[in-house]
């Protein structure tokens, strides 16, 4: 698939087919995520890939608000995107952030990795939905995520049962200043 097609064709998918996703395909998504750049190659992202029916149900029912629950009701996979704290953004002095963005660099690194994951998913014929509205406490307790890992997003993945149009994007002149 051409790069332009991958960039333009990926959409947030809010309706899924009842169809499982092969474990090897899911591994390809994580591999793609691992190829993203990160602060000093610190590779802070951590992933929890859930395809177990009981756990899927528990997370969908208890960790997502009703609006998101409905959107991913049939999704056969949820991926919880986390990062290991105090790895990214550290300067030359051990344990000390290099600048004011601090742990924000971890969110930055994780975002880069999540986009890789979503683009690879699209290339594999899958749809994804990144969800920022989720219950951190429920996710931590169900998946037994250690306290040193920050839980950021839940990403649904599965075969799309909808073909939404691209929501409009801001014009370049609205977002960018060029100094020629
Ligand atoms: C950090 C983040 C959080 C999001 N949270 C939600 C969410 O909770 N529910 C939802 O339906 N979409 C969510 N989205 C999807 C956005 O609404 C979507 O990316 C945007 O409208 C652009 O559409 P597109 O992804 O199809 O290009 C989220 C996206 C991002 C990047």
C-alpha cells in the first residue's frame, strides 16, 4: 500500500465486524509501534493486548463510558497503551528531566508509537479507535498494571464495519507559520 494511501485512508472506526484478528497480525502492530522514534531511544511505551473474551467484556463494560462502549461493542481486541515513567525526557543528569516538558516527553513518544500502530493496522486491513475517555483505576486493576506505568489510551482494533469519511482538517495556513 502506498504511503499516501496509508496516511489518508486511516480513519477512526466506530463499528466493527464480529471477526477475530490473528495473533500474528496483532504482533505486527506492536512491532510497527516499536519502530517509532523515542527520546534517547528510551522506548518507554508498554502495551497490553486483550483478546480474551471475558477480559474484553469486563473492560468494555467497566472501563469505558457508554458512548465509547457502544462504538467498540464488537471489537475483538483492545490494546491498552501505557508508558514506563521516568525513562523519557531525562537529560544528562540521571533521573532529572532535561527541560520543562518533563514526563510530557513520554506522552510524546507514546503518541508517535500509537500512530505507527494505527497506520500498520490500517495496512493490515484493520480499523482502530483511540480512546482517551477511559477509567484508569479499572484498567489497572483488571490488567494488574504496575504503578510505575502510566495508563494513557485504550485502542480498539478489528475489522471495520463502516467506511467513514475523513473529518475535515484545518488548512495549513491556520496551523503553521513559515519563515522563508
Ligand atoms: C488522544 C485521542 C483520544 C481520542 N479519544 C476518542 C474517544 O474517546 N472516543 C472516540 O470516539 N474517538 C476518540 N478519538 C478519535 C478522534 O475523534 C479522531 O481521531 C478525530 O476525530 C479524527 O478522525 P480520524 O481519526 O478518522 O482521522 C481520539 C483520538 C485521539 C488522538
